């Protein structure tokens, strides 16, 4: 199991996730159509070319989902009870087809669960960076994690 239990985390723990992912046209097309997002900036090359971006803009919800997905193996794989919420989601730079993404995570907060003595809440600060080390997405994720079994 790759993820850590609640009791194995400390505030300030930081991970540079090893998995990287180059975003493809297929990723963007499938994600946009599967989620019924008809935004021309994501699907219409001519409309995108005429925009301020000059090219297809990758769907922001794909960008967010990729950031979280790249982090799961090192943070909560096998130890997650449930994700409780996401906060302060920002996308300061656009993502384009062909950009290569990497993620980092830092523990921002830990707290005991009031309702589940066998679990606790870890708040992760996730960041997604492109090949130029520009932050393209950032958020806080609150995850309810199991404690290490006795």
C-alpha cells in the first residue's frame, strides 16, 4: 500500500510526486465530451486559434482531476475513508495540449476526527506544475484517512 495512515503524517510533510503526465488532445477531448462540456475553447481548433490563447485550452476540470490523481498514490491510496472537500481552487496559468504536468503535495493541517476515532483529517495543499515549473493549478484537499490498525 502506497498511501500513509493519518498517524504517519506531520504538518509540513512535502512530497514531489514522481509520476509525470503529458496532456494529449485525446485526454482533453474525451474529458470534455464525457462531462458534457461543449466549450469551444476546448473542442474547436478554429475558435481556440481566434482566442487570446491562440490554441486549444485544456479543460480546467481535467487539470484539477489530474492534479489530484497524480497525488493519490503517495498520499491516500489504501488509507482513504473519503475525500471531504476541496477548497481554494485556483488555476493561475493555462494548460495546453502537449504540456507535461507534475504534482507536489504538502500537509497543511491535521485534526482528529470528532465522529470517527479510527480516522483523522489531513488537509493537503496540492500544486500542479508544467514543464516550465509554472503553477497551473492549486487547491487544498481535506481527506479523512484511517489510522494505522492496532
